[in-house]
C-alpha cells in the first residue's frame, strides 16, 4: 500500500474565474481541470493514494472523472478516495486528511487549480520531505520590483527581492507534522488567520523549506490564467 498521499483540493467554486461550473470542472482543451491535475499525479514515479476533495454537489462527477483517469493510467482503484469539501480551503484540507490510509507517512496538499503542474515537481517535493524531514513548499523567485505602499499611495520602501519567494503547491509534509500542526491550530484558534498549509505548519513551530518551483505550476485564478493554460497546451500540441 502507498506511503505517499496527495490531497487534491478541488472544492472551491471559482468565483474569480467566473464560470457557472465549480473551477475544477471547467474545461481546458475539452477536459475538466481536475482531469489535467489527475494526469500529473498519476504520472508520479511511484503509486500514491489520491484523495480528491470535491464540491459536495459534485462528488459523483469527481468520482467518474477520477475513475476514468485511473483506468487510463492502469492504476488500482483502491488508492483513490473522493470526499466532499467544506466552506474554506482549510476545511477541505481537513476533510481530505481524514481520509488518509494507515500506511501513509508523507502527505502532499495540492490545488486542483494548478492544473498544469508537472509530475516531476510532485516527485521533487516528496524527495525533499523524505531527505530533510521538513515541510516542503515549491517557490519561484519574484521578478518584479516590490514596493511597500501606504494607503495614501505614498511609497514606504522597496522590499528586498532576494528574500521573497512566490510559493506554489504541492506542499508536502511528514504526516505526523501535518497532523500535529493542525491540532495546534485548532487548539490555539489559529485556523482563520493561516490560509496556506505551510503557514500553519510553520506557525506551530515546525521547519518548512522552499525548493525550486516550476512556472507550469501557476494557479488558474482568473479568465486570463485559463487563456494562458490554453495557449501553453496548444503550443505543446503543435
Ligand atoms: N478549495 C477547496 N475548498 C474550498 C475553497 C478552495 O478545496 N472551500 C480549493 C480550490 O478548489 C482550489 C484551491 O483550493 O483548487 C485554491 O483555491 P482558489 O484558487 O482560491 O479556488 P476557488 O476558491 O475555487 O476560487 P475563488 O477564490 O476565485 O472562488
Ligand atoms: Mg478561493
């Protein structure tokens, strides 16, 4: 049985994308975003438990998409779990964590919205969790000059770019570390303030390190992002 699990959080509604469908079901090159992200997870080096956290009214659809992807990749259906998500991303992560199999010791949390993430980035996160024992998040250097600006518009200063990283998913953790950090956040009322998994784990005092991210792991948030994903796939196909 697999020792790595990937929780794909796909339960958001995609308000900023502005489609009638929840974002994970929006089509990109005629396939739902969820189907693209499943391809990258099934493309990982070794078999993993896949937990898809879907909008509660779309669990059956998510199951059908995931079962078809598993069949395409000749993967055992046993390691595939579909659960209903919650109101916030953190609620959805929690509902995913509750479905982890007993033998799993490394957990990746991944946004379905990062539909073009290469499998190699997921493998690199697993490797780094295992070699360091830390929480691991992929990040890219920030290329723009960043200013701190007052409400009035006055420039307060330039932020040192060398200290900044634009972080992505999958974010990976030793299972025990993630569980302890989530329990700590619940006990200390920290859940609302900490929106990403790495922030929650670091807040509980655990080490989290950044490894090189991948430009293809960008998050599809707006219609322009979906256009960009479409162009990338189009270019790859010609
Ligand atoms: N997500 C989730 N459950 C929620 C909210 C978000 O599983 N209650 C997931 C989304 O499906 C997405 C990831 O978290 O894969 C990142 O969230 P975001 O890009 O903000 O997606 P949405 O919340 O769907 O988009 P929006 O904020 O524009 O509504
Ligand atoms: Mg959101």
